[in-house]
C-alpha cells in the first residue's frame, strides 16, 4: 500500500475517494477511527492509501484533478 493523499477535511476525503473509485482504483482510509481519540476536533489527517500497482495511476489522477498528493 502507498499513501497518495492525507487530509483532515471530511469533504475533501469523500471527494478523493469518489475520484479514485470512479477511476476504478480501490482506496483505503487509514486513521479513520482516530477521531475517537482526538475527540472529533479534526487535527489528525486521514490518509488515503492505494495498492502499490495503482499508486502511479492514482497520483496522476489526483494531480490532474488539482489535488495535492502525499
């Protein structure tokens, strides 16, 4: 797995996941349950990871969409 993006913004996270899913790239959200520890204040970014073989395509896709990558 390779991290392709990180964000604390739940709307951006949803957009990134939808963008990758539309391209047929399966993504996993890491640190999704950290909000239980942080109290929901949103200071810890959630990381978006994809399979190693999809990483280059995912990074190109995110760059083409104007999204900052990890």
